[in-house]
């Protein structure tokens, strides 16, 4: 019985952490849009747009991964 409880906690933590990650990445794209004329849909376009990106463009992906992992870990404990 304890195994099933722990397994359900891990599955719930994966789900909640993923949802938080997705939401923060999505909000980051809205609040900090890509520079004008930048094509971030492929690797070549991203490489050309890299000099135009600011540290603010890296903040939301970092926060999304950190918050998703933290919320999942807190849910399991």
C-alpha cells in the first residue's frame, strides 16, 4: 500500500511540476517577447538572434525550470 501511495505522489509531482513549467515558459513569451525580426522557430534563426537577446530572455526559462522542480519536490515530501 505504501508503494502505491509513493507512486501516486511521484506521478502527481511530475504532472504539477510540468504544468507550472509550461505556464511560466508561456507567460515569459508573452511578458518578454522575442526581438523584432528574430525567428526563434529553428536553430539557424536562433543562432542569428542570439546577440539580440537580453538576460531577461533567459530569466523566465530559468524560473520555469526551478519553480517546476521545486513544486514537484515539495509535493512529494
